[in-house]
């Protein structure tokens, strides 16, 4: 496996692009990232012609892998033939919004934007305006994009922005809490629930390990927020139209948030975001309300077409059955491997998401309970040891994961997200053979 072309490209990129990349996680691959020449089904081929089974999937949007279904490509092409965009509304925006609200009970209306970051930023602004309050609860280790309210670290009175360039005043209004900390949330709401505009959380922490909710966690948040007039924002940028099929994670967990943010899958691989929810809240946005939100590219016709046709295709085929079944095959296979060679490690994930977490402590797991990934079951032998929040994932062997394990997987022809934190994604293009080949690679690398 040579990588001369990638090295030369990286050399050029270091001069032309900040840090050689346009999103920092891509530079996490050492000594330098491989550059992709093209995708092919569930595979990517790099600039030197090396082929990898791809479990990065563009960090989530690629429900179909790298070959869009024919009807999706056909619709995109005919859309392009009619012009790229207009700065005036098109029918396809309405159709995609109708599709989402038809399938997701908590949604009547949608505002499309261009990224998950835009979606969560606008959702927080809307929640603050709707409630007339400033404070927002975020999950420690939760990621909601490059936005000031959620880029915070610390806890209690010591919350600071986690990036330079964000005024401390933003962090003064953010309250980081531990995912799954039911008692902590009860105490927080008792003390100051009436000051809190919103709680923003992913249904499943997908950017910081994969951490599943403990039974009752989301129900508690739903009750507390409802009781205190706080909006519950579910960030379904990863889970939307991936976990729980067409209803997303809110169907899977049977929770109706007040606001939902989307991105990734709903754009069919093109840049997208959305804020969705009941009309009584959504109409706070301009032009019906006063919460400013606008975008030259928002509701872009090509993106809307790709998203709509991708979701329609999924509604008519066995797409979710396929990817979820492969997810289970993967997690169960991984569980067998860690049981044999690294019993302190954990397997996490749900539906088409999976991850092996290099946790440090714990007994050999109880196979019957978490063979298909950790479910935060208090009766499980590993319950005390598997990650239940972002901090637990930080405490794992993150260097071993990144510096030794990731390169070993690459040598085996498997492309994983480059650190212990980001989920792995299975697409409709993956086959059982791809999963079995990847499992063999895991067996070798672990
Ligand atoms: C849960 C979640 N929210 C928001 C974002 C930000 O989305 P984007 O990268 O499209 O701005 C991400 C990105 O990975 C995400 O995973």
C-alpha cells in the first residue's frame, strides 16, 4: 500500500488550506490523511488507488454509500438541467417538508438551512426567544456543530468557551450536564428550571463515543422540561432518518421533543440542516415571527431534490431493515471479538451505528445482555464500567485507539472515523461480506 499521491496532495494542501483540510477532524489521520479519488458503493478509493471499505460515510449523510440509487441521480440531473437555484421558492422544498412532517409526529413545519451547525444555532435562538429566557443546558461531550452556545467546557460556576473567539458571556448562559445524569437534572430543574430556555441533546451521543440513554433518562428530561416551560431540543443531525427509520430516534425512543434539528441524511449527501417542530413554535422565525433566520442557499433545490428522493427511496425499499440488520451483525461480531481478546472494551451502537470503545476497566461482559451493543442495562455485569456519558469515553484508551488501532485498520483496508469519539456508519451499499471482512480486520487489529 503506497501513499505517495496522498502525501504530495497533503503537502500542497498545507500551503493552500488551513492545516491542509477544511474540517479539522480530517487532519486527525496521521501522519497525514489519505485523499479520496472516488467512491464506489460501500468503498472509497484513495489518490494512490488503495481501496477501503468505508464506515465513515461522509460522517453520516451517505445512507446509500457512494452510488446514489438511479431514481435519485435521475431527479438530481433533471433538477440541474432546469437551473441550479433561484432565490425564489420551489415545490421540492414544500414536498421535503411535507415528507418530514408526515413521518415525524412532533413536526408540523420545517425551516431548512445549510448545515447542522446552522440548524442548532437557529433552534437555540428560537428557543430563547420563545421562552424569553437565556440559559441553555447542553450535554458534556455533546457536539452540536461550531456554535457558541454549545462550544463550552467545565461545569458549575466554571463554564468557559471551549474555543477562543467566543465571548465568556455566551458560556455564562450554558449549563453543561452529564448525559444520563437523571438525579443531576432533577436537582438542576428544582433549583432553576424556570430560568432554562432549552435543553439540547442528541438522543444518542453520536459524536463522543456512542453512548446510549439509560432507561428513563429521556422520559425524565421530557417531564422536567414540560413542567418548567423549557423547550426540549433533540439534535437528530446524526440520528434523523437513520436510527428509527423514517421517524428517527424520536420514533425509536417514543419521545416527542419540542424542536428537532436535522442535517446529514435529509440532504442526500448535499449540505443541509433543518429546524422542525410544531407551527406554534416554528412561526417565531422570520417572516412570520421576529427571530431572524435567513440564507441564500437555504432550501437549495438540488439539495432538496437529493434529500426528498433519497427518503422516498428509503420509504419504498428495505433500506432501514438492511442497514439495521448489518448493524446488528457487526455489533454481535465485534462483541465476540472483544470477549475473546479485550474483555474490558465495550461495543456500542444502535441501528446502523456502531463503535468499539477502548474502555479500561470492567469484567467480562454478560453476552446475553449486550451482544448487540451496550444498552445501559443496570442489571448487566458491565453496567458500572461501560461509558454512560462523554467523560467516561474520554477516560478510555483514546491514544491507543487513534495511534495504534486506526492505522492497523487502515492497513487492513478499513476506513474508520479517526478517533474514538465519532460513530461508524453502515450504508445500504454495504453487504454481509463487507461486515465479515471488517470483522476479520477488527480481529487482527484488536
Ligand atoms: C449531532 C450533531 N449536531 C450538529 C452537527 C453539526 O452539523 P454540520 O457539520 O452539518 O454543521 C453535527 C455534525 O457532525 C452533529 O453530529
